């Protein structure tokens, strides 16, 4: 049975993205979603130290036709905390996570929406490791680490994902809002994956997406410490099933 979606909430956690955040917002402005779905853009500024707030407010002022909701943390809490804020503020039937950088292409939202609109999926992950879409060649050990984390996560969730750490995750909004999420930083991915895997009769799909990765000089923020935190979270929420 085909599903009707009126609004997609797009959650953007932002930290020190002042010079570039307008690029991703321009891309979102240009995207046409399947079925004339409306876009609700929710930006959560996690107490940036640069001109991120000024850049966002200027963009909103100059693009009043866009439905942009802006929220700010008064202290830096982490990416996961920014996502928690955005998730609770979302009003669309479905929501998707979008990093403020240019590593992922919003034109591919429709790839994730299609299994939902066709009535097959409740959750859709966009995988950087499947399909024939473009992928920037970077960071052997980072890629190996991602695949190891996905393998470890799959062991405890009994899923067969290829990219648990992907940014692009599409969720039924009310379903996700009903889940208690704890991780404030980069533990969000393994925690949310473990917890949605335990939702009764959940239908999780995966589609191939492009990936235009950044180097650390270009602004990439995740590091090896975040990988160890991800392992801890996989064990905490997967093996020990902590709430």
C-alpha cells in the first residue's frame, strides 16, 4: 500500500559551518521531492564559535519562501545532542538527517523516499558502500573502520546493513520521537540503529548513495576517538541492550 507524505523534515546539525552552510541550503532549495512533498528544514547550531549563526540568519532573511526553523544550543553539547533537538522539533511525517557539509547530495533524498512511498519501508539507510554512484576516494583506514563498526553492529542487531555509520537515515518521525536517545556526540549512529532494530515489525531498507567526502583540512571532524566511542555504544545498546 502506497504511503502519503506531506512534509519531510530535514535535520541539519551545524558546528562551525559558517563559510559553507549556504551551499547545502542552496542545494536543499533546488531539490524537488517525489509526490510534491514539502520540506521543513530544521537547523540546530551547536554553539558554533564562528559566524555560523550570522550566516544562517542571513540566509533565512534572504530566502523567506523556505520553511527554515532555527535553533541554537547555548553550550556545545555534540552532534548527537543537536540531532535530539532537531528530532523533537520535527513536524513532518518523515525526517532525514543532513550534515551541514557537502559530503552527501540532497538530490538523492528521493532514492530514500521511494521505498517508503511505495509502502515497503519504515526506515531507509543510504549506503556509501553499495550501488554505482560516485564516491570520493579517501582514507583507507577510515573506510575499514566504518565497515568493522557496521559488522559489529550487525552482529548484535541481526541486521545486514552495509553502512551503519551513514549520515543519510530516513525515519518515521513519530516512531523515532518515541525512542529514548541518550548519546550526545558521535554515538548516535550505533545507538539509533540498535534501538530501531528492536521496534516490533520494523521494516528497514538500504539504498546506494553518492559520497563526496571531505579531508580534515576541508573540515572533516570525526576522528579515531569517535570510533572507540562507537564500539562502546554498539556493545552498550546492542550486546547489553541498554535503554
